[in-house]
């Protein structure tokens, strides 16, 4: 359970939009195309935000683990 809590805290440490995009893509299994269409932005913007989010989560987890 501890690992799950760390991941939740890392996800919550992201800016709102970025966290939402990571959540939708990896936890809700929505495609980048579907997220982009729902938000009215390009797939490239969604992909970049998700990648930055994952990098930020990694940095956060490296600090706490």
C-alpha cells in the first residue's frame, strides 16, 4: 500500500492539467487522441504534457524513496 500512496502523492504534486492528463491516459486508459479531442488541443501538446508529468513524478519519487 505504501507504494500506491507514493504514486498518488507524486501524481498530486503535478499541476492540475498535467496531472489530469497523466491520470486519464494511464489510469483510465484514454488514448492521447481522445484526450486531445476532449480538450480541443493537439495530440502533440497532450503527449508532451504527459511526458513532462512522468518526468516530474519520477523526480518526486526519487526524493521520497
